[in-house]
C-alpha cells in the first residue's frame, strides 16, 4: 500500500518495529534501517541496480531479514518543488514494488539529502574513495531520519 502522507504511513505501520529508508538512484539503491523504537536511522548498505525483479528481490530479502514494517523512498523533487522524470521513475518503482509486498510505502522529500550526507562524511574526515562507497546509504539514513522525526510529531499530535 502506498501512503499519501506521513500521517497515513504512521497509521499503516505496526506500532513498533524497524522501518527502511531507500535512496533510489539510477545505478544504486542506498538502504538504511531504523531501530525498533524508531528513534535512529542507520546506514546499512548500497545495492547496485540491475533489473527491477532482482532489485526488488534484494529489497524484500533485506526487509524480511530485518523484520521491516514499512518503507520510505526518497522522492527527488526539483529545487522548486516540482516533479520531474526522476520523481516519476521513483513513483513507478513504488507502484511495481507495491505489487510484490504488503508493506506500507511512502515518500519523503529527499532534496539536499546527498549534500547533507556528503558534508557529514567530510566532517568525519572520510576519504573521497570511502565517501563514494557509502554516500548512497548515508543519504538513505538522512531520508529515513526525517521521516522518523516527523512520525514522532504525528504520534504526539494524535
């Protein structure tokens, strides 16, 4: 099920359990996971993309192994907030994934998540080569952390 907003997503996921964050690129998919209390997002790994079926199988195996209760996909909006071809590709990926799983899926504005991840890695004195290896799953953690923070407010407002 694709949830239109974070309030719907919060209502659709189990009250406790890990969530997954995905940073979908054309070449790779960065993966992050939360703790079961949904306080902290942690970068996990980067999957090199092949075909949708293979990518989906890896994602669903990851979700099963980590007992994931829902997925958050970074939505690559343009800086003016409009949706371009990359957003359309992300939404299509979600629709295709929705056919294969009952896990709730939602989107989160990922503008500047890679920039924030890059800055954090530079501040941590990470080498350029190492940054290239981890940037996608660190960006996925930034995306997921934004959702976790928002979900905490949604629960308080309810």
